[in-house]
């Protein structure tokens, strides 16, 4: 075991590769979280290795992000994209490859921070085999997700059991909002140690572009009323609700409303099918003239889209945190969001935006109109949002709190590993 004086950590994100472009299928808030936490911890003196699964032969095995932060892609199962619900069977091989990487490099990770339930299983094996201490962030709870969908996947029972086990055995669970902690307690288990540490955002990147300059850069009419969605194409993201809400808007037809639906999709995959479905609805409702699908938005161009928007809408059926909301707020753009999960924590109703019932087209339409028809209030909401993010949700602050937690855990005596039954 390494001396605990060396600050070394493995961030495990089996299905959310921190080194890939955000916006591709299976790439969203989790990828951003792991990458930003990793890079921020490296600045605080940690040696950070982020482990993910290799999904294509042309991917580099090791991506060096900074001197002390890198992504390491392990081969587990076929070297191809595997939907997250089909990934569990490849986890034993992932653990084997991680242990082999340690042996070859003379490393033993005293601490692992696992992300999402698949990675939590990997973390629990490392804890059992070599006594690594485990911190875990869920990113999404099966017990909540399965309440919002009709087709429960075959892996559901396995997932629910693993999520309960990690809550009860990890040294610490990170809830990203009080609402997520409450769900853990009411739906998963009353046991386990939970700390609330929110996700963060880059307050230097977002908010760095002036709205009119952003519109000029993107070729958007300076007079248009711009409604923006950013995220994956997934039914649970509620994009259909947004489209229908804009169609019902009082401003629709009378003023230059522009709807921008930003996000990548892969033809033939589930997100590609959802994008096709949304485009079809847009066409059927006669909205194609003022609706654009710019595709995947790179981290370089995203700040301009947020700055160019009058309002950013997050219509998810459920969201444990909602990174898009704080990115928009950091950019000084008001948010209309579903009144669910972590969005109740990040969006301050009537102060930084508006919260409305999920899947309620009329409520979303009314909320969007309230902000768009009142430019002064829109401005106030934007300023309050930016201030809120600076105070509560910067990555620097998040990394500082994680650094304190990790240091405290490493100073505690190591228990003898007791092999888990899985």
C-alpha cells in the first residue's frame, strides 16, 4: 500500500469516458464531472488516474490531460460501444485489467472515487481485494429512474442491489443535492455515510461572452427571442415537452422566436432515434422554419450558445443535479426547469429562473413567456443566476471540498479487506 502521504486517487467511470467530446451518446454530465474533478484535484497536488472502458480500436489507451491527471482506457469485453444497461457482464474483466495496470506500474490506489452504479461495483471489488477506501457519486439512482420509465431493463434488480450495497459499504457517498440525499434515504437505504457536495462549473469559461457578440458569432438575429436546449437526445430529457411548449407560446408567430436544440446523436442508436422523433414532431407542428439542430456543441462553442439565449430550458423528467442549469446560470441566462431532483437545488424559483411540473406543456409555455416578455426581469434573473453559481457551484470550490474529504478518509486507519459477496 502506498504511503498515505502521497495524494493518489483513481476516479472510476466505466461508461462515462472523461476524455471524449461531451454530447455524444452516453456522454453528458457524468463525463464533465469526472474530467473537471480530476483536473481540479491535480491542481491541488493529487495524482489522478481516471479509468474508463475502451470503446474503439482507434482510441488512445492513455490520454494525458495535465502533468498529474490522465485518462486510462481499459479493455473489458468487445472494443466497441456497449449501452450502459448491457455493461455489467464486462465489469469483472475491467477489475482484472485495473489490478494488472496497478501491478505493471507499481501502484496501489489507497482511494477510489467511483461514478455511476457500474463503477461502484468495480470500487467495491477494489475495496474487498486490497482495502482501497471508496467514495461514490451515483449520477442517477435506479430507484428514481425506474419510477419514470415504462420499460424496466433486465438489469434493474442487479442495479438496485448494487446501489444499496455501495450506499451501505462505501466510506462516503457524495450526494450532489439535498434532494438526491433524500431519495437515497427514502428509496435505497437508511444506512451509510452521505455528504452533500454539488457539481460545479467553469465560471471563467461560462459568462465570458457578451450576448450580442455571441449572436453575431453564431449568425443569430439580434432581435430574436432565443429558447435553448442543451443535452442528450433521450425521452427522459423531456425535449418533446419543450417543443410543444414553444408551439403554444403567446410569442409564437407574433415575434421572432427561435428554438435551438443542441446535442449530438448517433444514427441508429437510441439517441439518434429520439432525435429523428423530435425532428418529426417539429415538422408536424410547422416549427421547422424557426427550430435549429446544431448537433453536438463542443466545449469551445457552448459558452456562446448559452450567452446568445434569452432562456435555457431543462425539461427533464428527472435530474439528480442538472449541470446544464448551472452552466446557463453561470452565463447569465435565466433557466426554466422541471421541478424535480437536483434542479430544485440549483435553480432558485423566481430568483434565477422558474421551476415547473415536468411534462406539463402549458406550464412550460407560460414560464417561458413570463421571462421572454419582461426583458428587465430576464436581466435580473440572469445576474442573480451568475452570482449564485460563483458563490455555490465553482469547480474550484467543489475540488476543495473533495480534497478535504479525501484527506480526512486517508488519515483514518485502514480496515482489513473483507471479501464481498456479489
